[in-house]
C-alpha cells in the first residue's frame, strides 16, 4: 500500500487546498520541497490533461513516489477561451494578477452577464512508478464579475463570479470553495481513485 503521496506543485495556494481536501486520506502528503526535488517540468501540452500527465510522470520518475499533478485554468467564452491552458503565464508569467484582471475587464467592458460566461477547469493526473496513471477532471461554471471582489483564494478567484451564490470564489470561505470549485470537484474524483488504489494494493 502506498504510504506517501507527492503533491507535485510549488503553488502554495494549491498545496494548502489539497492538504485541506485530502486531510482524511490514509496517506502522508509530501511536497517537492520536502523531497528536495528541484525539477521544472516544461508545460508543452496544448491541453490541461497533457500538461497534468507530463508533470505527474516526470515527478514520479524523479521521486519514486505515487504522484499527483494538476493543470488548471480559466476559460472565458467572450475571449475565445483565453487564458485557458496558459492561465498561469498569461499574458506573461511576471505580470501580477491585479494587472491581469484589469486587462480582462477592459476587454469585456460593457458585456451583459449572458456574454460573460466562463469556467474554471482542473485536470488532475495521478501516476505511479510502475507506469500506472489515471486522469480526472473538475469544472466550475460561472461568469466574469464586473470588478474584482474578495480576499480569499488566489489566482483569478476575485473576478470569477458564482451566480448561484452571488459571490466570487475569492469571497467564499475555504469550505464553501472546496464544495463548489473545479479543484474541489477534481480532488473528490482523485480521492475516489486513491481510495480504490489503496484498497487494491491492501488486498493483493
């Protein structure tokens, strides 16, 4: 039975969320820093799935551990799906998020709610040292808010409005966000895969 799960991300917000969502798993969660792994995997895929799997396979080879990697981003319909798979580095990795919000909101100025549709998409890849891998996905539909709102979360959360709740994801408390978010949905699916894997290896 695997006893360590490597969370292959250096994003502190994502690490915090995964630790919260996987807190009851019978696995010890570890990070790249804790394992002394200094490997930057180039995201050359054109889809979230390709990038997630690239990272999961590379980090399981580097660590010898069961590995979870993810790729996620924001897709805005009025912008032709941008920033999409390039969300973390759109339009440039060095540009702070408040400036990114300004650029997006300027391009969408005057659009009514029905033309502000968007979604957060998260693809999680799990990979083992024996070549096994599995992919799961989580999607959260919403809209682009007229102005950034909220102090919680990270990334594009302040401009992503959840219409049913009337709040952006940056205005949600962690428990609320996990219930509704793309990453929360993908993590729950990944959790089921991990529980199945643990059960299978326990009974071998």
